[in-house]
C-alpha cells in the first residue's frame, strides 16, 4: 500500500533514519594531503 508496512529504518526507504541504508564508509588511507577534504587536512 501507500504507507510502509514497517517503521524500522533498516527495512524501509521511508523515515528519517532510512538514509543509513544507503551510506557507505569512505577510507582516505594513502591519499595525498592536498586531495583530502578541507575538514581532514
């Protein structure tokens, strides 16, 4: 139906925490310092 059957953010793409399903870890190991994001320099 139009409303999700579950409010568990791990089981639906609806809800404030649903974005966690699409996040991925990012590793900056051995990346040259001038290519790092400003916050990590």
